[in-house]
C-alpha cells in the first residue's frame, strides 16, 4: 500500500501537469461573446394571433408575469407559478432553452423580448419587458 504522502504528491503532479495555459495566454472566449451583466427583467406574455384557438387553455399560466434573471453568466426564467427553466447563452444578451417548450429571451433588443413556443409550434406567446 502506498503512503498517503506519496499518493498526494502523485495527485498534485498529475493535476499541475494537466494545466497548459500560461499567464500570458488569454483565456478562451466563446462564440456567445462576453458575459452579460447581472440583471432581472419582468415580462408579461400574450398569445400571438397566429396561434390555434386551443392555445387559450394554456393562457392562465402564461399571461402572468415571468422574470428572466441573469447572474454570473447564467440565465433562468422564473414563472409566477414557481417553475424555472435554465437558459443557455447563445449570443450577447441572447438566451435559449426549455424542456417541453422553446424559450427565447432577447435582452439585447429594445424593448427586451421573451418568446415561448410549444413543441409543435401551434402556440406562441410573446411579450416585451414591463
């Protein structure tokens, strides 16, 4: 059995050897650009005219205020009903996500815009910042 000091030395050597970035090398950037500043934006959505009439059944949950919060480069959509969805940054102040629905938050637009579309694209809700 190896002594704990030897195991610790081997682990430290392996970890330090895995680091290849030097102090003068800039950190990698993503296609999404620099991180957005922390913010919280409230949206009130409305069903778009092109949606099917049956989409009105989903309106009671969709027409309540929703908040997109950006913190530490991550965005989350919070609904008034307590549901939250993590959103991925796809561009400067542009976020996309959703599990069973497609959520798009454009915080770079003036006014800021939030769009939610169901999977078969028959129901679309959209709104601008309140």
